């Protein structure tokens, strides 16, 4: 006797509607012959006979909605004649369903499974504690393992591909750590394909690695955070003069002095005065987390895409120290040698795309941070000073902020402060700690 | 030691040929690894040569001898005159049993391509080990190593064993005569097993236990049955008593003891057996050379695969924290071997059964009622007595009971314990049931052969459900607790 149960035909389906019953009691069926049609919220599936035999009993009717695991019908495969005489129950419902069984964890409280199934889980590289058992009292069955593996494969193909670069692995690892995934997926190769459609040639590339992570991260940020971007213009003449002056000193010490250390310095001074910009929101507890440390992320371009190494405790570092550290992190990023330590823990991000170009932008906040600044091209512009037109070195600054936490007035006051500090860099020294 | 000597290369070295080490070596051989098994003394370890096997041979003999006195009741008339036991003859028989098993292990090692090296091993570096064989020093270069050097009796300095009057369990099993009087320091399972055996063979036995009861690791209601039998065998049991001094004079040992109840007292016996615990053999292996970490008591912490803090060095058995049991060592050994061969094996079970060969025997697996309640379970517990089992009575073994502890909500088995005749063989069913995550119904609905002792599990399981056939069941309410 083979009990034919409703299998999980779609990702994580719990129940399905029996659309059509294609066989009758007493009818003989061939293996793989369609028996039923079932509809779930995702798919419409035809269920076929697992064995050749005679339909002994059908427990369901068309139109009925049943749970996964419910016995739908019984097929007599003619292998065990003895059991044929056993009277089958009217309807096999899973009595265990009513038992409130909390899955076990430590020591004796481990998940329920036979030693063979445990071994199978290890062979399949699955953490059995994460698998929901559908067997009696929540036992994990072989079938449960297979379904769990299938779901994972669909959900996250090509985790840790063998070809991943240093940065890719790093990002994968950080995400996996966050998602507490306990599973290492089997490798799946995905090659570049070129297809020709009616419009012309399309190259199809797998979205994977860092690109995929960036995609997911950006999507998450814009989905959660209501972004507002405010743009302002800064006069850079004094800062340029200062940098020029300090450059010779920096060169002596073999330090590559860019504008970025000054921007960071001005930023952390402003952040200390505007605590809501150095913060995050805990969506689960509805709390605002004001951070009393200033770890500044530097958006960095690498061969594989954007990565954000973090300068820790930027408020405690001198301009030269910041310059050295930026240089070092940028090199590590390009070489793919950053570690988890380097890319986590940021409280605010700066994106310095100025050297490349661009007038203004609407940067996406690096969630769970609440604001981001991007700095744009420095150029000579015709501006009005004391009622007269003069030529000055100008730079635009775009600040995107989380409007849940920060209002427009606060944001503009914040950028005003940064503007003040950078237009007259003497103030930077006045505020130095 | 010859410096610059050429090292013999091998995949794996296993240090120690006990039940953990030889199983690991054989499994490695099966998996196609080259293996060197280093044994200081004889293959089989403490278990086979000085522990489980010889002690069971003595316990069996003592049991048979003791039964002679009750044969009369069964209608057997022995010829008049007192039966006698000659321990020296027993030694010959015991040696033949041990030798047969030694040869078996030897043969299996050979058949699986395991190279056995006799000598004491010391790590020289993270991939080399030196072996001091008789008159030579050999060096082996390995990829992985398994430490399986076991444990030895713990003897405190003031109880220095001399092999004559103050003995450890090894000395005790090597005696040629049954001592007239025997004092045993430590009422744990080794002390009680040997104490009861010698009591049956005619010794006047006094057991001195520092804890509040004998077999302190076992649930009190189980050890109670053993205490009852100990008294029937004429043994003296002193609980909550500490030995402070031992003096040997004129072939007698005098122990100075103190207890809150009796104050100071002295106990004199021909022999004193010290069984107060075991310590791991990890001191002289040069583990520092490899950087393998030990805890403050000398045990080597390991993961579920058996690997130490050094991923290529494994440790199994008594050198690892946990109960010093041969079957645990064997399981760990096989898992370590498989992990070395790249298989995804793991020691993943909390169900390590225990067996105690006292009179009557005690065996169990899983939680006791107390442990289950401590873990936050609501439990149902029921016991079934031997005296209601036909076979037990027909064997003249009506003492003891089997107990089943289940989770009240799901009816999953949490623990199975038995005290009584052949408990050691009966617990196999319990281990399998718990390992398969069975419910009490699974045991109750399974046909058990009649007439056998195994029916006590069936009936105890039924009793949990309130419908055992051969006892009057307590009301459901009472059973539900």
C-alpha cells in the first residue's frame, strides 16, 4: 500500500486546492499517470502516480483545500498483500498537527530525526536544526531535507562561488552572517550567454557576487528609507590654499594628501553637533539609536564595484592620519584584501565622486545609517561676492537624509555647518580635539 | 634519540590502542588511509586488559559462585561439603578470554592494513611523533594524529598504592587469592562492582564513600536497589565518610576515617582498593610541542568531530571531557577516522548509555525524571517491576524495575532506566528508541517476545499510557503527576 500525500509543489506552499480528481477508486494506474490537479497560490500542478497499482481509496474531493502532507489517496502496489486487509481509516489526518511541539536545541533538546537522517543532513551540508520537520511530533524526514535543500537552492543560488574574489567573498560572508544562514550552497556555474532577440543582440550576464549584493543592499535602503536630498554649493579657495601649503609637509612624510581628510574632519565636527545624523533606526523596537562614535565609511570604487571601507573613530585622528588611512584602505579595497573588520561598523558614509566629475546627485543612504554626503566636481565658477562678479573655486555637496528621523531644516543647518567649516578651514583647527 | 633520523611517513598516527584507538585505526584502514597505531602496552587498552572485560569475567564468576547457595531452593542438591573458589585458576581462564580478544584486535588491525608499533609516543612537532620502542627510537611523520591515550586511576598522594596492600583496580583483578577482608575507598561504580563481586566470593567488604550515598552519579531510587543487595551480601557501607590516612603494618591496612555521624574511626583490612576516579593520560605526550590545548584537569576539549584546537589533531575517549566509557571512545574514534577521510561524520548524540554491573545491574539512557524536570519538561513517568515479569520470576530474579520517562505533551521518550537482572543487555532497546526519537506509543505498540525480560519495557511504556496489563495501573491523574 502506498499512501499518496500532498507534496510541496511550490516554494514553501502549505496547502493546495484539489482542482480535479482524474482517477476513481478501483481503477488501475500506471506509474507517472496523472492522478490529480492541484492549485496553489503559485502554481497549478498535475500530480502523478508514484507507483503502478490499483487506487484503493480516495480521501479528498474536488474543490477541497488540503494541507501539505495530507494523505490524498492510497494505491495498492500489490507488494504487501497482508496489509490489504487492514481497514484503512476514513480519513488520515495528521494527529501530530495538534501537538504543540517546540523544536529542540541544546543538549537533549535537539531536532528530532533518526541517526540516518542526521547523517544525510550532514552529507547534504544542511543544518538539521533549521529544517522544519513534517513527520510525527515534528520529526525531520528525508523528504524534509530534500525540500529544504530545494528551497534554498531556489532562494540563493551560487553562494560562495569558487571563483569569487576576495571582496566578493567578504561581502557574501557579511550577508550570510547577518542572515544567519547556516548553509553552504553547492556551486552552480552560471555562464555568460549571448542571445539575439528581434531587436538585436542582448548579452545576458549573471547578476552575482558584489553586483548582486549591491543590488540587494540598495533595494533594501530605498525600500525602507524615505530619502530626501539637499544640495548646496561651497567655496573652496581657502581650503585649496591650505591643502597646497600642507602638501609639501605631507610629501616629506610620504603622505598623499587629498581633500577627503578635510571633508571627514569637517563632517565629524558637524556630526557631533547634529547627533540625529550619526544615528540609525531600530525598526523592530521603534527606537532611535544615537551613536557616540564616528566611524566614517568611504565609498570606494573597485574593479568589482562599490565597496565601503570604514575609518574608525575618525574624530580622534589628525588630517595626516586620516590621509594615510584612506590611502591604505583604498589600496586594500582595490586588491580585494579588505577584511570584515574593515567594512563593518560605519555610522556615516561619504561618497567622493568629485574627482571623476558630476554636478549633483541623489545618493542612496547606506542602510542602517540615516544620511550620506556626496561631494562633486570642484570647478571655477562665476559667483557674486559683495555685489560684484568674481571667479571662485566651487564645489557642490549633496546630502541625502532619512526623513523619518531628520527634517529638512536640520539637514540644511547641518550642511551649513559643514560649509562654514570648509569655506574657512581655520575653523577646523579651532574645533580640533 | 638520533638527530636527523629519517621519519617514516604515514597519513595518520593513532596514539593508544584501546577501544577508541583501535576502532579509529581499523576504520581509517577501511577508508584507505595509511595508519600507524602506537600502543605502549597491549592492544585493547584498559577496557580489554584491565577494565571492562577482566572485571566482567570476575563479576560473572562471582555471580555463578554465589548462586550455588540458592540452588537448593530450585531443587538442586549439591554434594555435601563447601564449594570453593580458586582465584589463581580464575586468572588462567581470564587470561585466555583476554588473550582471545587481544588476538582478535591484532588480527583485525592486520587485516585492515594498520601498522602496530609498540612503544611510548611523544610529539616532536606539529607533524612528527617519536616512539620509544624497546631499545630504539622511531620517528613518524603524519598528516593527522588521533590522541587516544585513555585514563588511569586517580590515586591521591596519601593513599600511595603499593600493589600489595593498597591496590588500584588493575592490581585487584590480578590477585591470586580472595582477600579475607577488603576495604574499598570510593563507592562509585567500579568500587561497587568489584566490592559486590568480592563479597560474593567470600570477602568481608567495607565500602567507604565520601558522598551521601553510593553510586552518587546514578538516580537515588535506582542505586537504592543496589544498596539493599549490598546489605544482603553482608557488606558494610559507610557514606559521608572521608579517609584521611592509610597505614600498612603486618600485612594489614588501617584507614583513619572521619564522618560527621561517627566522628573518627579506623577500619582495618587485608587489602584496600582505591577507586575514587580517573585522570586522563595527557601529561607525557609532549602536547605542548603541537600546541594542543588542555583544560585545567588535563582533558583535551574537542568538537563534535573530535578535532582539538589544532584542526589536524584529534582526541577521543577518556582524554576528552565526558564520561569515561569505552562505547563513547569507540564512537568518537570512528567519527574522527571518517572526518579525517573527508566524510561528514559527527558525534551528535546526547544518548550515551551507562551500564553498571552491580547486583542488581543498573543501566540507562537519556534523562532521569529530575534532569527532565530541570530542563523544563512536564513529564509522565511509570515503572514496571521485575516481579511482575514471568521470565524474571522463572530465573529467580524478581528484584528491580524498569522506568520510562516521557514528555507529557508530545509523549516523546526522554529517558529509559532499568535496575535488575541483565539490565546491561536490556538497555540496547532504550538507546535505539531514544536515538530514533520514538514516542512511548512506539514502544507500547511494538510486539515484545514472550517470555523475556524485554517485556518490562513494553509494560512500562503501557503503564505510562495507563494500561499496563500485568500491574494494576494508577489512576490517570496520578500517572500524569
